C-alpha cells in the first residue's frame, strides 16, 4: 500500500509544480442584510447591486435579504480574498444604513413571515427560482432558509489530472478518471468533514427567536436576554435545526460512483411525496412549490459536499454531470467566520485546500452504507457536542478519541502542507496549519470555543455582539481600497445584469406552466 508520503514524493516534479499552481478555488459567501437595529431587512434587493438573477458576483439565496457574494475561480488565494474584499466594499457602499450579518445563525426574527422570499423578475426562470423558494418555505419553514454559510469551490486543473493519471498507471478515459478521483474526494469529505466543523464551526449560540417557541428541542442554556446555546456545540447551523434537514434523511444518496449519485438524486426528484402532496402544487393561480416530489430540484438536497459541473442554459445539474463529468467540488460545511469581516480568512482557505487534497490522496476509497452512517453519526456528535472533554467518534465500528484523531489528520495534512509549500515556494500552508493545531488539544481554541467564551465572559447576547461586529466590519469594508474589482467595474456589471434580465424576460415565448412542463421532461 502506498503511504501518503510516498504518493506525495511521486508528485514532486517540476511538471507537477506547474500544475499545482493552477489549483483554483472560489468562494460563495452568504450574509443577511440587517437594519441598524439588528433586524432582518424588509427592503428590496438594492438596484445599485444589479439584478440578482443574472449578476455574476452579487446575487441572493433564499431571501431577498440574504445576499450571496461570489468570487470567480482563481489560482491565487490573495486574488480571491482581494476580490471578496472588493465585493464587500461595493455592497457596503450601496446598502444605505444596513449592515451585513457576520454570523451563520440569523439575527432576531420575530416570525418567519418577516423573511421576504427572493424576487428574480418576471421571466420564467425568475419565477421558477422564486417558486422553488416558496416550496422550501412550505416544506421546511423560512427560518432554516435564513441561515448563512460559506461554500468553498475547489478544482484541480486538467494538467494535474493528466499527470496524476499517468502516475497512477490508469489507462481509462481522462474525463472518467477525473470524475472518479473527484468522487473519491467527495466520499472522503463525507467521512472526514467533522474535522472542518470541529475547527471552523462557529455557531454554538443563536437568537432564541429562531426556535419559534420550541425551546425544548435540545437542552439549551440561556445567555443574556435572548440567546440560547449548547455548552459544547460547534455548529448549530449543521445540526438538524438548520442546514442538514432531518426530513431528507431517508433519501440515502450514494457516493460510490458518479452514476450512483446521479441515479439516486434523479430518483428523489422524480418520486412523489405524500407529505408534500398535501401542500398542493398550484392553489388557484398561485404555485406553492414546483412539484410534490421528494426534492423539487437537485439543489434542494442539503449536503456538506457536492460534485459540480457548470450548467448550460436550461440544463439540470445532474444532466451536466452526466454529460461532462465533475469539474469541481463544492464544500458546503463551512460556517461564517464571525472573526473575519469577510466571513472567511486566507488561513482558513489554505487549511481547506489541505483538507480537500487530504481527501483526494487518502488511502480510503469506499464509503458503504455502514461507513456513511458512521460519518453521519460523527458529524452529529461534533455539531452538538464537539468540544466536550474526552469525546469519542466512530471509526470502523470502534470508538476513536477525538483529540487523537484530530492529531492524526493534521499530521497528514502537515505533509501535504510541506508538499504544497515546496511547489509554491514559501511556508504559507505550514503556517496556516500551525495556527489551527492548538485546537487539537484545546477545544477553546476552535472558532466555536472562542465565540462562546467571548459571549459568556461578557454575558452578552449573541444578537448584540453580532450587531457590534457588523458595524465594525462595515467600517472596515468601506475603508478598504478596491484593487481587483473596482467600483466602476461592479457598477458596469450591475447595469449589464439588469439589461440581461430584461432581455431574458423579453425573449420568453412560453407560459410559466409550459416552461415548467418542458423543464421537468425526462
């Protein structure tokens, strides 16, 4: 069996250096617009930000108030982070007196009806996006949809896959090999993602209003006037309260091969649900959801990782994957970092690079149903009780000490850090990893531990602290001097996006009923 170090030694030539330097990553940062009083915005998406339907860098997710700020794929972390800063600067200048919420769990929301569903205009695709979100509200409630996260998109260049295929002695079609290796990465992300939640989970506390009166769902403790928390939680966002919805637990999506994944996902979007049938698809002239299937569309699957391919106009994600294979992997398990004005730090990005490569190079390949159940149990233990002393996790049917396992994984990531530093020149990856190593033995050094200690030591409400951070971060974003995306560029992009939306609306020839019927034809 090839050890990790032996594998890395095989990937150390100058050819690999050129390929490794083309590793690309992109960021999707979600954040609520909130009022100066710390309440969710009731205003429309600002026109100065362009059209949410068509803008490449500034859009909305579930809610009209839930911004999604997107950087394009780049092979340079400094550039990606700089672009993220520039977008924040532009947005902060164009949202009036509002601020951007710096946490994953939402601000005070009195009732879910205060969460406005995003509007994308009157084109058929715009109506579809809004109807899908209406379906989410009717199925799961709006509170869950007001949660924010960071999505980290990671890809290796074609030159890397060509070299790696030769090194592995594989003679299959290159595109097939690439997709197989990406699926290996996806399976191991599923297996090991708990360590990312342990290190970077940052939502151990939240506003009591999120529970809508159901305070007894978990053994919460109270803090300040309106905050609830779990003493050892890392990420309430990743618990059944939020991002990972227990209603989807019966889907049994498989990750053994790309085709298995596509088949299971398609089955979910073609299989009727008695529960969702009761909602109705269309009540009078008003759509309540796109359909009454288990999933309305592929994006409804709540998962910590997704294999991705860029979709073409009118193309479904599973069709894109089947036709062209996997282009990149989207890591969706990252909480918003409340200690960064931009929701993520450059050091985190480097650790995430290491994690994704660890998942690719790991000797483990299969993820059968028993192993997937173990992985699910591990993430459940981490999100609710991850910082508890002497916590154990499951590994091949036996208990494994959390600290011991964290050390083992970080040691392997350290070898990858040295390998990357050799290719890039410098020690940036090793330094980034060194910064998180103390958390292996001291849970207080995790983001969730630091945040909860901040709240407890000051006996401060999560909402009040979040608003203080938001105000400070707006000042910081406004003071930033744009370098990559100048304000004039983003103004132009906004104008182009509005024109593009108008063009789409003008070109529609089908009724919305006909459009949906055509879209869901198989």
